[in-house]
C-alpha cells in the first residue's frame, strides 16, 4: 500500500508518495489554485492502491473535504457535499467557514501567531536557529 502524504499550506501544497518502508517514490509541489490542485488528483492515479495522510486533517470538517478533494478534485466538490459528509447542514458549514478553501487554511493564521509568539519569547542569548526551534516547538502539537 502506497501512502500519499499531503502537506497543505496557504500558498502551495506538497504531496509525496511513500512505500511501506517510508521510501519516497515521488513528490509534487503545486500552487494553491484550482488548476494546480487538480494535479494532486492526477498524482495519485499511478498508485491505485493508496491511502491519503494529510497533515492537519483530523477534524470533522477537514477530513471529509480533503478526502473528496484528493479523490475527485477541488472543482468537483460542493460545500453541500462537504457538509453532508461531516454530518452538518450547508447553513452550519457557512457559520464556520466563508467557503470551501477556508476549510483547509482557516488555521494558518493561528499557527503563524503561535510560532511568532514563541520566537519572540526565546531568550535573547539564543542563537537564531535556537530561537526558530523554540518557535516551532509549540507548533508541533495541537493548536
């Protein structure tokens, strides 16, 4: 079974195909627009026996969306489908998100704020790399 690991970011996404031993078989980085997001779907086609592992896709809103995104493509997914798979109404979806793109990236600002605060509180005597490491520590856990 091949694992397709997706690391989504506000401006781009990287997907890597890994075998059972964790060996990278290939990877692709795409921009965050509908045309390039369709390439993620195409990347999976040579791996018929695959599972997706998505960084940050653990909550009830994100996982159904990401699953559909990766299997069908961004343009083919409707907000109604995302909401139904999460067990919500479309109206409830829009109370939480402005659109389907926000489902993936709504927490990016919180993550940036968390890292910046931690770096700002690093000891003044810390080397730059130590300050960065201090900033990344809280970001490695749940937000």
